[in-house]
C-alpha cells in the first residue's frame, strides 16, 4: 500500500482500535508531526523511513480508578500503561495480519525514538493543547493516557479539530497547581 488510502480505511482502523479497547483513536501524517511546534524546538526524530502515518491511541483514566497510574516496580510501569500497550500490540498484530500494514510501537522517551504524544494526539484530532500544557479532549478532558504506532501507509488524517476549551476558561487548573504555574 503505497498511495494514500481511502477515508473508509482510516475509519475502519480507528474503529478497530476502539474495538480493542482504546477510548479514542486518531491518525495524522508523519509530515504533519515533523512540522509540529515541539519538533521545531527539539529537532527531527529518527523513525523508519517507511513510516508515513501515525495512529494515536488514547485510554480514559477515570478518577475513580487511581491505581491505573500507580507505579509498579515489579512490572516496571503502571497498570494503565500496560493496558494501553496491550491494545497497541493487538492493533499492530491485526494491522499486519488483516491489512498487510507494517506498524511500529514507539517508546515514550523522545531520546529513544519516541514522539511528542500530546502534539501527535492534537494533530490526530483527539483534542487540543490546553493552557495547562495538557491535551484536553472534548470527551474526557485531560484524563487520558496516550500511545502511538507508526504505520507504513498514507492514511487520511482525522484531525486536527476546532476545539478551544481554554478560551473562556477562568483557569482553575492554574489556581490549584502546586507548582503555581
């Protein structure tokens, strides 16, 4: 699959990500990501040259389940991260087996080949960057965790979206910030 795929392929892949357990999913191009503000400051990342698109997966982090974010030294991470990693692995395997699309999992660390996940999520239409420097989604606010896969096909982007939650906001996030941001 070398040329840009049809919009229904994008929809099918996004819906499959949700079927595997993602709360949200969206797609952006590698070119858009490379032109994002963080990359203008940080510089270019090194990804496989075959990478054309990126699917960003989001999982809601409910306030009622704080243990999803509790660090586990035994397993090296958080339960929420492991759940989202499992969703990403299932999607990666399905993309390869069913659609013959190569997908690469990305580490969280930029220095190790990762991406700026908040930038990618905003470009993929999952939300927008808030004044608190968090990704704010229309459905879940800032209560999400993110993961992404590089893909070797050009898919129709799903974003960005027109969403400005901080425009008329009185910034309660800044008032309660322990760092007095």
